């Protein structure tokens, strides 16, 4: 397959943004860090996590994606110029394919295709594909392949997208790294490419640099250069808001996950165990997103008045949530909540009933209910909503579900529920509220 030039690809990507591209919805607080991982318990179901600080990750969706066949090891995620999230992943311990899937909201995924990279047939192994978007706009997948199966000598290769929807790719090109290296993860700073990868002989994560994607590569960190020890794999990097870099890696023999930080990609700090997910998540990537809307919501005792039915307020009644007129003292109390930092993400919000401490509004089968906090990750996600500029305007506020991004809190027949955002005035009014002084 003949590759297209980087300039032509950039032009094609730009055109795709103008014709028929979906409008990307806001996705979480800003910035936030999206993680896709397989776990110790499953190689065929992918889990999705989110973090406001790149350290403390909360489960957004368990079993978010299961491919129609094969495995979902080593999932790598990007957000493309068309607004969609794209996955690439390892499809099996042996074989010559890598898998692709797509999502509009990063929680509901659709299988796209398996791509044959044409190296080794069914007797070889094709592992650990990672996205790399170059500064010229070209999109690549870097993967490791052995022609003799799992015990063979792996080498890194890359394929390059030849169209805007990432459905056609060049033939594999060797990256120019010696044999027996695996798990390449690339970033580019200025004119320098940085490759963090696992030496399969020594089991150290090493560091190589080059001024061209095709090399030659010079190893600038070998052996125990960073002081992290051996038995490491699956490096993945993300940039922090202060400009530092964070590298994550899997100490697979011990079943633990770690990270370390660097100001210059040359010197890193000591490894720190990743809280919460160490021992659970395996070989993941983390995508930093700086898009979205993190509208601030007043905390403390508050009430929520409907934008399009201003005589009605959000209240709980018989453990279900409605918008109702208020007249009695009980009405006013039921329509008063303590707005607190989100149980699943502190940059979002949760609503605790003032007359039932420990009980929160949460969604259950998309219906809003009042329920006692059971301390589970599922409850925390269901009871967390992110503030958005009111869809109806006029100083109102809308609330997007934390664990079902793209779904908003809205009333329908006066019942409170979660629905996918629609671009019409009725939905905008139903999903907008005025945060008022407490009624009780």
C-alpha cells in the first residue's frame, strides 16, 4: 500500500472535521485523565477509569468493551480529530492482527475491525499496539511483533494511517530498534522522539531517543538507569499540567502498578505505587483531555429550580426524584440538598438529602432515586454529576453524569432521569436548572 504524505493526511483530517463530523460532547472535568485497561481478572473485557489528577483513578465503567472475538489486552486510546475515541489493542497471544474500536463517549464502544499487519501469520505474535500522533498530524500505531510466537525475539514496528477515518494503513515499517525489545511507547518533545520500551532480555524499561521516527535510535537510559528495578513492562506516559511528565509501568511479577515523574524525560523520580488500582489494572494508557466544561456549582445547602417550570423544584418523594411545586414544610425540606464534592470525582458534585444524611441522588436504570451511600465505586459513580453551562442559557446550570458521559440530568413527565443529550429546545429546558438558596 502506498503511503500518503503527512501534508496530505493533515489536509484530509481537516476536511473530515468539516463534513459530517459529530460534535464532541464535553467529557469530564478539565483537565481529566482517561484510562483504558484490562485487568488481572479479565483479558477479554476492558475497564474505563477517570482521574482529575492522574493519580487517583475512579472506575467509570467495568466491562466497557468486549470484542466479538479474541482478547482486549494492552488497550491504547486516543481522541481523534473527528471527536471520537479510538482504541487499538492486542487481539491474542499469537496471530498477526491488531483490533480497533470506536466510541463517542468513551464508555460505549463499537468494534470496527481487526487489521492484519502482515508479518508473521498465525504462528507469530503481535502485541502491545500504541497510538502515536506526530506533530505533523500523521497518526501511527507502534506495535511489537515476533515471527516465532510468544518465546521469540520481538521487534517494534509502526503502521501509518493513510486516510482520515483510520480505516486504511501502510505496511509495517521497522522502527529501527534492535531485537528483543517490546512495549514501545513514543512521545515527541521539540524535534526529539522519545521511546520508552521494555528490554526483554534484562526486563528493564529503557529509554531511547531519535531525531526521526525512522531512527537511528540512541539508547540514553539502559539497565537500571532510573533506579526502578527490573521486572517492568507496559510503559505509558502523560503530560501533567505543570509541564512534567508521568510514566506508568507494570511490575508484572509482583502484580503491582507504579508511576514516576520527570521534568525533562532524562531524570525521573523514584517509583510510587499507584493507589487503588495497583494489583488490579494491567498495561493501560492514560489520555489527558483539556476539552470540556467544568462549570462551578455553589456547594452547601441548595435547591434546584427547573428552568422551564420555574414553579417546580427538584425534590425526593418516596425515594424517587421529581420536579414538584413546593408548598408545605415537608416539600421544602425534600427539595433541599447539601451540594458536596462529587463522591467519584472531586471536580464534580453529589447531592445529599438534608433530611436523610448519608442518602444521595443517584441514577438507577437511568431513573434518579434517593439511596443510601453503600460505599461502592458503582454508587459513587452513579451519584456524581459534573456541572455544565446551562443548555437553556440565562445563567442556568446543567448536570452531566460522571459515569455515563453524554447523558444529562433532565425531567420527563416531571420525573428526574438521565437521557442522552439532544440538540433541541425542549431537552435544553428540561435539562437546565437554577441553583438557588435553600428552601429549608
